[in-house]
C-alpha cells in the first residue's frame, strides 16, 4: 500500500518510505526511508523544506505524517529548526496524547535535572506514550497534565 507523502497540505521532497520498522515508545528511531510502526499508529517522514526568513535567517521544516495502522493519514507534525528550534511536539491519535522529540531529548532525566543536553542523531526522533514518559522521561509529563486540565 503506498504511503501518503503530504504534510499540512504541501508536497515536500522526501525519500521514499521503503522499510517498515517496529518501533518502541521512548526509543530513538532513524526515520529516513522508513515507516516507523508503533502499536497504535505509524509515522512516515514526509520531507524537509528550507525557508529563507530574512537575508540573515533561514529555517528548515521537518514534516512527518501520522498514519493509522491501515495507512490513512490521521494528522501531521512539523519540527522547525531555526534560531530557536522546535524540539518537542505533541499530537493525538484517537484521543490519546503522544509526544515526539527531535534534535535533542530529555530521555532518562527527572524534572529536577538540568536542562536536557542529550543530542539525537540528525535522522532520529523519539516518540513517547504517557507510560513510557513516566518510566524514562519525566520532563515530558507536563504535556499530559496540561491536556487533562
């Protein structure tokens, strides 16, 4: 079944998604050319887009499609790498909140630990469920608390 390579309505150049990788919450995964398979959804890299914001500033958008287990597009997330990069994004699948990290991670850190400095490889993301964050990334628990009111 072909994978939909559209993100937020724009077509972006991306490596074809060829390899299905069983993925675990809370573990780094390389996304290039892969379909990351989680228990409740899949993630496909849709591409990256360079933007010139001014003569001295540019940004790179890294776009991912969140797909249902049958390949239907559920939503999309976009990490932006510019002066102040987007490191953490949250998204919902069937009412359940998940959090994704790119560029750096706070994996293994408690809320009281210093600011996260664990650098991810340029082709990696980490997706967290609430249970995996409770076990190994307490800094991210604020995403579930914030959404619950």
